[in-house]
C-alpha cells in the first residue's frame, strides 16, 4: 500500500530514529552530519519548489521589485515617491527600501549576533524553547514543532519588543552582544516603520502632508506607535536536497508591515502574476511587504501577497524580519473613509483571537491552534471516540488540502456520473466446465481495471455475517478495551489504531482500524482480542476461508498468464503472509472535507475486500474517481503492487480511496495476501522476452519501507520507484 505524501504509513524507521533530533532543529541535524533530507521535511510533490504547480522556471529572470528611496520620501520629491509607494502596494504588495537611514553598524551587528546565536551549542539555545507564543523570547524550528506534519527547513529566534523595558530581561544573554544589538535594531526599525505608515496613510488620503491638523495625524498614528513589534531571526542551514523542501511554506504576514533584512544569500520568493519569482538581495536595503491587516485597513486596495523561502545546498542563510501591527487586543477594520457606494466594505472586523480561531479551523499548523491543543489527545483515541463524545464539525486535524478533497476538480469526480460496474467473476463457473472462458474474463479484468467483483465465492454466509457483526461490535467496545491493542509496531500480531500512523500523520484519515496478522495462525491467535467473545472464532473461520479462496484465485491467475506448471510459485503463495484489516468509517459531519482512506495502491499480490451495504470505495479509472456499488454476497478483489511486478506490468495495481458520509457508519474487511515478508518479488522470467523486456526491479518489504521513509510523491504509488528506466 502506498498512500499520498504527508500520510506516514505503518512505520517510518528513519523517523523513529530521528524524531527526537527533529525537535532540536535543522541546525542540530546538520551539525551532526546529514547527506539526505529526512522524510520529516519532504513536501508533497505538488508543494515542492520546482513543481509545475509552483510554475517556477529557474531560467526566468528574477523579479525586480519596485524600489522606494526613503531619503527621497523625506525630501522635496515626497509626492512622487508616495505615488510609487501606492503603486507598489497595489500591484506587488512588496517593495525594496533603500537609503533607509538605519546605521550600517546596527545592521551588521544584528546579522552577526544572529548568526552567532545559531552557532551556540544546542543546550544553550534550547533554554529558550517554548510552546507559548506569548512568551517574550522563543527559540524553535519549523512553524510549530509539536504539531507540524511536515517540517520546514528553518530554525528561528523570536523576540517580542513591546514594551521593550518589560521583555528585555527575558532575551538571551548569549552571545553577549545580542541584547544591545537587538535593542538598537528594534528601535530603529520601529522608527522606520512609523515613517512608512505615515507615508502609507498619506498615499490613501487619510493624512495630508504637511498635515493641516497635527492632532488628526497623531491620532491616526497613535495605534501604530503603541502597537506590537516582533523580531523573527530565521536561520536556513545548507540543505543536501533543496528541491524536496522549503525554508518557509507559502504564507502571508499577519500584521500591517514587515521589514525584512536579508544577508547576501537569496531565497525569498513572492507570488506575482501567478508565478513564484525570486527576490534578489539588494545590499543595504530592506524588503518591505504589506500584511493582512493593512489589506483589511485599506479595504483591499493594498495587497498582502503570498511568499515563501527556498533553501540551497551551498550556503546557510540568515534573515531578520521585523513584524509590526496594532496591539494584540485591537480590532482591525476597513477605514470608514475608504468605504463608499463605489467601494463597498469588503472585510469583516478582525483581531488576534479571530486569527487563531481561523488557523485552528483550517488546520494550518502555524504558531498555535487552540483547537488542536484541546483535542490532540482525543485524536489519538480515534474517530469513533471523537464521534461518541459529540462532534458537529470535522476537526482541523482531518481537513485535507482543497485539491485532495473528494469533490475537488483535480479528483475529476462528477457525482452525477453513474457508478462504475466492475467486471463480475463467478467463482463457481471458474471451478466448472466454463473455466477457460472465465479465465479470459479474469485476465481482461486484471489488465483493464485491476479490480473485479467475485460472486458465488463459496464462503459460507454465516462466516461472513459473523465476521461483520463481530467487527462492528469490536468498535462499539469502550475505548479503554480497544486501546489495549494500540501499538506503533507494525509487526505486532494485533493492532488497533486510527488513520495510518497516528503518531506521525500530519492530516488524519477518518478511519479506525483493527489489524490481525494471520500467519502462522497458531502463533498469533493468543494475541488476538478476547472481546467481543465471538471475534476470535469468527476471524479464524474467515481467515481460513479467504486464504483458500485466495489460493484458488492465484491458481487461475497463473493459468491466465500461461504459468500453469508453477508449483514453486504456488508453494510461496501457500506459505505467504495474510493480514486481515477491519476498517471502521464512522459517520462524518462534513464528508466533503476528508477521506476515509487516501489514494493508494495495495502492497501485496491480491486483496479480497468485504464491504457492508454502505458504499464508499472509489477506484481511479480512465482518469476519474468512480464509486464501486456494494454487491450483496460478493468480494471486491484487486491486484496489488506485487502482482503487477510479477506479471511484468500486464496486470494493473490501481489507485483507490475511500469516501465517508454523514448518514451511516461503514465497515469493510480487507484480507491482504502476499509472499512471506522476507521474500523477493520479481517479474516472472517466463513473461520476459525481447518483445516484453523486464520493466521492474526486484523488490521486498525492506525496499518498501525505505521508499516510504525517503520519498513518497503525492498520488504516485510505490510501483513507480520500482520501474526500470
């Protein structure tokens, strides 16, 4: 099984070894030697710097931002510079500020002490780690290292600067020069910010220059003078594989203005006219950008623009952002003077509390998410537990990116389209006089669909009904009973859990599961749940009969590809692994925001899926997601990655996913079959010739784990990594 990027599967050996190291930051990782980017930092393919969706062509020239000369702004050409300032804020949301008046020694000293802070031993830096965003100083990594699913290639030091006298005692005392350097820098950037805000107010007609009424001008600036200031020092260490990650993801800034000081290493990109373009560092200048609050205050006239940060393999990079806004308890709203019939109000009132609520509701792991802090422990208990305790909305932990949601255009799912009718294989006919004809139908189904419905399969109806009933009753047990079987070890004979890997997943799936290893049955049986009482016997009967059915299907498949005398192959199938996975998909209040299972292909040879009467399974067929209608008394059978490899690509392992709904819970029981875990899978030599050259490398379970830990592109299954060029 190979799910989409960001959803860690059963285990990630690399993450288990390095998880404690990630918390110490990128600098610490690099200091201890790093030849590859750990999977914790690898972005989905579509989010990486050079993805087509980013539309970044490295051969394009860098964007030349508008340049505002601060000295000219203060001189006789002020009115002309004001017009340029307005144009920059309207069309770019960014500009370069030159001749800003901040002393060069103040800038050089701030960059130097910042660099030296990140060179301190981790034990010294770690004194300032905190999850409290209101603490006067915070050192950390990524955005929120306790919550982020995929980490950013960035360490940071954040210094609150208001009021300076109150926060100063908490600032780092090492390097010795840091406090004084930051004091000087914060004061001079605050002065520069206020002069820029004067010019911005003038550019939108809220202050005249020279002001006719000094009181009007002072009232307009009072909130800005008393406002918040946060200095964020960003450290982006050299990265061995910079195309896999970002220093900062696409974001807009929260406040009014940000003054960014860069060293000589480029990395900042802004989104302009639908493209990501790189801002070339300009010596002795600041990059200034409009924040969300200024866009609201100007009623949308000035634009707060998405930007992100690239990293590189040659040089570390330091940047220092001075972020300015109103006091945290202030309300921001469009200026009444900018609202009229021609320009109606476009934004609601907002404040810092609204921002936190928004962040938590969308599941963006930024500085904090109050909802996540309250519910994180509940997520670990599973979806069923959440629903049992009352749930009117989907928590942010389960909300997918828009492009990955069930009804997104990228999914190409038209609800008005008829459900797909899978090919139907009659197992009784397969065992009878029409076997040769049915074999042809099996081959056609495996080649064109990768799925088929299996009817008249011979498994007793009481075995099926008892298995479904016992499975449903297991998930109705109190959490305390189910939790006995929770484990992060994928080799455990029994595991109960939620999502894929609840200790690592960034976005959770709307699914709880019970996994029962079935091989060898005598060894694993004592570990299986003893409650409900009927579960063990139901699962024994079910596993034996599905194993028999699987072996008969594999005989037919070997026959369909001309390998009728493969007794050695059948021996491997008989001794192979079997895993029963019972999936529980509770009712979901907002099913369009999440998935029960993300797009994935199955890892083994064949999967036999038993569904209850509630539909949810979708397969990717001819470029569209289509729903498989449950067929009473049948199994859905699908080709796994191993069978595609074994047949050298003749039979297809196809992407599939699971929808949830708001009306009914759903139970499905998958019986996954493969060779023993230590076996090697390769294309059958009898299916390789000059006309059909070998298409796949050898593979085994270790290769699969290595692939998952190192590179898992979005919507691209494990098979792609095993194909020969």
